C-alpha cells in the first residue's frame, strides 16, 4: 500500500516495474517509510555500481551471483549469501562478476531514489 509515509503492508514484487539506473543495472523499491527502505538491484555481468558515499546506513545482502565489493580502499569478492554493512559516508561500490542480484536496505530511506 502506498501512502504519505511510503510503501507499507503487503508488497508484491510483480506489482512494481524495474527502473533502469545504469548500464546493466536495474532496481525496484519494495518498501519504505521515512526511516527505512528496501531495494532489490539486478546487475548484468560486468555492470558497475560506481564508487560513491551517502549519509544513509546501508546493509546489502547478495541474493545471487558474485560481486567485487569495494569498501574504502579494500576490495573483496563476495558471493550469494554474503553481506556488506556500511555506516554513513563510507565510500563503496560493486562490480558484478556474473549476472547477480542483491537487496539493499537503507536507513533512513533514500529520498533521491523516489520519483518526483
């Protein structure tokens, strides 16, 4: 259910369209309120989530595939089932090593992800 506070209640993946956010990268917002947001993101092999930072805390759960994950100056390969957790303003990014999918959770919600 969408309301002035976001998307809450029962949310069905198939009710929402993918948003293209980069070459080989698409996402769906699948729930949020002012304090929390859940986003599913799919990457084609070689697609890049460029190095960036933001004031939101973030936890990312890798559903499928594998990524080279950069946090600060450190790079590691993570696979399905792995997680990375970020405090505010930490530089991070990913490169998909194969077709891959992850779930991002942000606190507070990413207002910049919402359509105007």
